[in-house]
């Protein structure tokens, strides 16, 4: 996967763009804000669409462990992720991409924005927009906040069954890195 350099204007979702702007304001002149500072009001972004991943290091190995999973995410995946790692919970069809983009977020200290695409029964597009925001201190990314939003302007989907559509037919419509809060 090749991540393009992009800007906040590329983020389609109004609430994800608001979350990105909130993250940037908190960061101020730093690359990213500290985890303790990050607590967006529900008016900025729906917490039901968020996952918070704790970044764990074991030598050269990096793992992402779920600290919070919003209700909409739990409904889509039909599973409780609390305390489980990303490589355990993300389905095989999206695992490599999910891990690669999370690692890019940690390594660059930048926001990562991606759009996964599938099709409904009438071949109309359904997108999953995913925004990853790094949090940390002293140059170390300690957490990643992930916002997941399902959008279809033309088609139809149900949260409790849309995962099957992605499993059957998934493509990456966009993958980009957005400069950090202080960048």
C-alpha cells in the first residue's frame, strides 16, 4: 500500500474532519496531542464510531490493543474487542491493510486517512472511511484513535451485515497521510 501525502480537505466526512481539526488544535505546535488531552465532545464526533488502540512494543514487534470500541463498530464486527489485539479482531480480508496503516500512523506520527470500498447488491458503492490519529508524548505514539464511518450516497447497507459485502469485494479507494498537528 502506498500512502499519498494529502490535506485535511481530502477527508470527506464532516465529523471526521472536525475530529481531525480538534486533534490539530490540541497538538498546537507539537506533532500530536497526549492521550490525556484527547476527549472530544460527542458534538464533535460520535464516540460510537471510535476505537482507541493502545500501542504496545515488544522489541521489534508492535501490537495494537483495543482500549475502547464504540457501539457502531461492535455492531458491524459483532464482537467485543476490549483487551484484544488488532491482529486478533480484524478479519483476514482487511488485516494486512489495517496493520500497515496503523504502523504508518505510529512511524510518521501523522494522521492516516483511508477509504475502503465495496458494493451493495445493485453494485452501488459503500465506503468505509477510516481516520487514524496518533496520540503520545515525548516523541512516542502511545495510542491511535480510529474513526470508522460507513457511507453510501447511492446504495444501501445495514451495519449488522455490511461486513459480508466487504469480505466478498473490498478495494482501497484512497490511502493518505495528513501532516501532524504541529506540521
